[in-house]
């Protein structure tokens, strides 16, 4: 017998306006989650909390383009992201993995990407979660991606 595990994110991570580039975040739960992000699957538009802009080295006023951001992922991380993202969307599931990115300034960073889906009528409508900088932990050997 196969058991299906379901991940339910805390309500604080549920899709909500995070902040579009150039906007400020209202005080509230996201102030304690500076690494929050979401992607509207209808048009692949991204919304990020300030910590995600900092992780990627992207100015907060920068207009986010998912294709440009995905290009910052190292090839092996991009391949894994594509696989996990597609599977999560198809199954209304979730995933977590460590990814290597190369920022526009050439600096390499490691992040733990946690994602879940919001869905309606059995179809995924949004991906959302956290992007946490784990560069120091990887460098110290605490995390081995």
C-alpha cells in the first residue's frame, strides 16, 4: 500500500501580496518572513519579499522577469527546478531543494527553495514559499547540497 504524504504550509505562507518590484511591504506577517516569494501561474509573474531581492542581488525597483531570474540558476539547479516545479504544478504538490545561483554581479549563492501550491478546482494557480540564503552553511560544510 502506497501512502501519499501531503504538505500543508502554515497559513502565514499562503499566497498573498508580497511586494512587486518598487513597492513597499506593509507591516505584518511578511516582515518576519523576508524570504517569502510567490509566482502567479496564470502569467508567471513573481512577487518577492525584500530578502529575496537581496539574495539574487536584484534592486527592489527592478521589474521581475521569471525567465531572467531562472537564467541565474546554475544549470544543474535549473534542471532540478524545472522538474520539481512541473511535478508540483501537475500534482498540486510541494517541494524543497538546495539550489546554486549566480547573481548578476557574478557572486555565487546557495539557497534553500521551499515551494507549495495554491490551487482552485483541482488546478494549481500559484507557487509560493521561501528562498533562504544558505551560502554560509554550505561554505562551512554544515549543509552538503
